[in-house]
């Protein structure tokens, strides 16, 4: 379980870091217009504000901490059941995002929908499985 927890936490930290980057840059796209179209399926004026993107980055970082805490690799304050419930909650959130993305994006033909079907939703489903395994191991 240690290796799975470290891998899962590493992916969560990487995705968190990408969200921090998106506060300042449209990488890997060349412009905010392209970022909106391909990365979020919205126009530039509908992109989330930097504070919301930062909040997502912080939550992903906390998720990584919770995962390694559940694996016993770091201490987590509070009762031990909290890491089980928290990691199971992460599994549920990632399952809903992954499954929802597959359903919604399979009905669309946008650049974002293609990325969602190939990258975002499968990644969320993989994180859901790994968080569930870690939660109940």
C-alpha cells in the first residue's frame, strides 16, 4: 500500500502544481483563449478566477496529504477513522468526476471533450480506484 499511496499522492501533487501554474500561465496552450477552449471548454471571460484555481490546488495538496496519512507515512491529527472517511470521500469525488466526465463528454465533439475522454476522466477514475484501495486496505 505504501507504493500505491506514494504514487497517488505524487499524481495529486503534480495535478496541484499544474493548477498553481494555471493561475499565472495558460500552459501547455499558447493563449488564454486556447486554454479556455481546449482546457476548460469555456470562453476566456468564463474561466475560473485565480482564487478558485488556487483553492483547487490547495484541496489537491490536502488530498495528497490525506492519502499518505491514511497509509501511515505521515501523522494526521484527529481520530484514525478520519483518514478512512476522508480517503473514501476522495474516492467518491474522483469516481463522480470521472464517470460524469465520460458520460457528458461522450456526447460532445469539442477539444475539451476529447481531452476529457482521453485524459481527465480516466485519470479521475484511476485516482478513485487507488483512493478506495488505500482507504479500505
